[in-house]
C-alpha cells in the first residue's frame, strides 16, 4: 500500500514534484505484488505511453489482473479495451463480460 501511495504522490505532484518516472517505479512495485489499483494505474501509464513505450497490449494485461481481483476501474478499462479493440481483438461479448455491466448496475 505504501508503494502505491508513493506512486500516487508522484503521479499527481502532491508534496513532491510531479514525476512520471518515479510514479511508474512505485506503481510497478505495488502492481507486481498484486495491488489492484496500482495495476490499473500502471495499465493507464502504458496505454498513454507515460514513462514507457506506449502499449495497449501491456495495458490490457495489467487491467486483466486488476479486473480478476474485482477492481472496478480495471473491469471498466478492460471492457472499454474490448469494446474498442485496443490491445485485444474487438469483442462486444468480452466487453460486457469483463465486469462493466456489473459496475454500471452499481452506478459506477
């Protein structure tokens, strides 16, 4: 959790200068240890090419890990990736089955 929190501080420039490389370093550490929100954030960095080479495929892999743990944003991002065919073959069936519908029904 502390690694994730440090990633957030550097990601948003709170109390420290904003630094994508530092945020990425801390998110990676936390994500590799299974922290689902860090997995979502790491996927976003990869999708956007922040501090790393842009890769929709790598972003999807991190979102899959987060979604498998029930992390809502991971499910939504994964569903969007399937719906738009970014990093995976387009599949509306997978988009709906990734948890997106469950999140929408909860008002998220």
